[in-house]
C-alpha cells in the first residue's frame, strides 16, 4: 500500500464503496463521461408551468392579471430573450445555460454563510470504540486524502444514478457501455435506467475557499495546497496530509499531529478570527482587506489553500437536534464558513459536514461522505490503542498567528455578537415518524416525496391557514454542468387535497401529483435582460412574481444509508427550511426557522398531517 491507497490487486472500486484504483478499465469512465446538455425548455412550457404554480396562490382577479402579463411576455420581449438565450447556448456547448448565472446568483448574495451553507450529518461508527474523537478524526482525514488522490489521478469512477440497480449496477452493464460509441453512451445508459451524473463540481471540492469581495465573492482554488486546516477552541492549525508526490502522509504521523492539537493547552483566543466568516459578505470583504493590509496575507492564503477544514469541538452531543444545530450554526468561534467544506467532529465522535453552496450541491458532497464513511468504518487505518509515530509534531504543526489592531478586535467582538444572535434565532427541530417509511409507500404505490410535500403543505395550512409558495430542490446533475432546479409541488389538486384533509377530514383521499420546474429558465432570461441593461420586463415586476418566488416552504432530501439529517436554513426570514429522509420503516423531518415562525408547532402539524395521510392510505377514518 503506497500513500494509503490499496494496491490494484485487491481493492474494490469507489462505486462499490472502497477508495482506490477501480477494477474497471478506463474506457468505461471515458464512455460514461459524455453527458447530455441541459436542455432549455420551450418558452411556452415555462409560462404554462409558471401559471400553474401561480394559480393556487392567487384569487381570480390577480391570476387574470398575471396571466395577461405572462402571455404578453411570451409573445413579446420574452420571446426575444429566449431566442437570444438559445443562440448563446449553441456557442457554449462546454457548459449549461444555467451554470454561469447560477454561480453568480450565489456569489452575489450578501447574506451570512451561516444561513446560506448546507449541512449533512452522517452516522457514527457502529464500533463504539472507533468514535473516539482522535481515532475518528485521524481516519476521516486519511480517508479524505485517499479520496483526493483517487479523484486527481482520474480513477474515481463516475457517479451513476440507478433507477433499476439490479439491472444496471452490474458488470454486465459496464461491459455493454464499453461497446457503445462515446457519442451514444448517455443514451445507452438511459436505456438501462442508469443516468451518469456530472462530475465537474469535484474540481472545487478540495483546496477551495469562497473569498469575500465587495458586491460579488470569488471562488479561489489552489491545488498546490497539501495541508489541512484544523480548528480547535478557535485556534487555527495546519499541517500537511499529503507529500510532494501526492501520497498520503503516514497515518501514524497524522495521528500524532492531531493528538498534539487535541493536547495543546492553548486557550481560546480573545478575538477568534472565525467569527468574521459569519458576517455580511460586504462587511467581511472590507475587514479582510484590512487584515491583508495589516500583514496577514500569508496566513490567509494558507487558510484559503487548505484542502479542507476539520473542526474539533469540545462539546459532547447525543441528541440529534443538538447535533444538527451544531453543524448548521454552531457559532463562528471554531468555524471557517468560507471553506468549500468543513468536517465537524464532537468530543464523542458525532460528525457532519457544513459546506459552502456556490461551488457545488448536495449530490457531490454526499458522494464524498458516503465514500469516507464506508472507508473509515470498513478499513480504518488507525485503531483504538494505535501508537502515534515517533515524530516531533511541534516542528510539523503550525498554529496560525494573526496581527490584529484595535479596529479589527472591535470588528471581531461585533461579529461575535451578531453571530450569537444569528445562531440563537435559527431554531432546529428534528422529528421521527415511526409509523412507516419506504416499505409502506412502496406497498401503497405512492411517491414518498409527494406524500411528504403534501404533509408540509397541510402542516402550514393547519398552523397558519394559508397555502404558500413551496419548492423542493431537484438535482439536474444528469446533464452537463447541471445544478439545481426547483420543483413547485403546490398545484390546484394538492391545494384541494390539503384543504380536504384539514377542513373536511374523512371526505377525501390523497391525490398523486407531479410537477416540473420553470424557475431556472425564467431566472436566466431575467439575468440576460439585466446584463444587457434592458428595462426589466413586466413579468418580473408583477407582484405575483415576487410572491411565487418568496419561498415559505423550502425543502430538500438526499438518500443514503449513512445520512442522519441534512438540509439548510430557510431561504426567507419568514419561512421554513425543510429536510426529510426515509428509512424502511420510518421517516425523519428536519425543520429550521427564524423567530417569526414556530418550528416546533409546525413539526407537530406535519406529524398530525402524516398521521391523517397514513390513516387514509390504510383505509382508516381521520380523527
């Protein structure tokens, strides 16, 4: 074993869970990397879907006004913008029509990253003794470095979404794909209900930081960085985890370095710099410039170029709600929210990932989490009782020191206060619904996502008496440079169904429904008009456009056997951030909110709604 990577003779491929050299030859990877381009919808379809999303939210008078404005847009300036977008897209075949505007949308946001970043909580090691903070941290860092090498040597197999795993997740499928011409490989895979996913985001997974700039931030990546950034008690340490040849530093040495950090008696600094990353982005941009002017450019570059951030917390947490709160908004003292991702590890080995969202989406981060979890739990490189290397960590580990003047100290004090208010205002509630999960939904032949979206709508109607704008994030990673599209689950049938459950219990049954996105298309047309300096078309100044885009219920879900919770903060101050997931016999929901809404009461309303839905599906009366 060289550099921590298994020799090709006995390893299994990353797709089946092991890190290292795939058993498959390179042609499969090359074949499956030819992805279809993200298609631009017909403008007629986009307007039709837009009006379908507006209909449940508007009365007849307002809807007719919005309908008139929409048709005017369709037959006028919207048509011109659409044709220009289609022509532009033909000359940018290397990417998708949404990639640039989507990235700019993220980087132009001035909101604190505490509320903009997303999170994933993954399960602990089943072998309890391996959840020791030092042991688990060492194995996670080693596995991350192994993943890095597999990725950068071009040996990480492509992510494939299998709708029929028994048929397509097999060597027969891979042999079949090898014989299909590259230009047709996507179609060949789709014939088998297998959809290769875009892997371009992985280039920003490591060594990447979102650097604050005035008006629009910058994504910075320096692949020369070989070190990890470790934060403990607000102090920042760095040491190399790969050598000059890109091989993993000996696990025993990484073990020794992390032990040195955990044993360090240095107290929390009076002015922890991490709090600055919780600030408004323009505020932080100005402060960062002053930090550089004060002689901190080298230290900041070391932080920015680190492979990733490892946060070693001193808290012992066992409750899933508290663990989720800690990973989402655990304060800025021991965080650097600008990094592409931070692995957060509590004293008792509970772990999660907080990731900055502009560079990538949950699908990419979840693949990393899945691989790391499987690697650390099935072939750990460090064990309880393992001896550390006979090295001098004091000569290897560097604790970063920053030059701070009075103005910067005052700014950190203010940022600490603001961060505390932000964290205390962001409430989190995690609830399990024990009555049924994937098996139940499959038995009843209903979509679990549709049922959960219906429960969210019913929950809000039950609590606040309204039908509001609702979206669920849907990945378009099956297309080249795909990102996310919003699904708008509120339709006239779901509104009728929600009202029937809440206002007329026992008189109706649940309806199945489907929805397609329109948001990306309209957003890019708006972006195009603004980039040309045109007057904003009336469609975008219509109050109904603002209303449908004021997302009160914003939800997301990821599927993985190692995932405990995942999600993000609300996208608006008076909304809920919703995450959910399913196991075979239970479901879990995660609700985040600010003080304007009561997330605990909403969870209770969702729980009651799920109970009613299950009763109907089982043919029982609604209480």
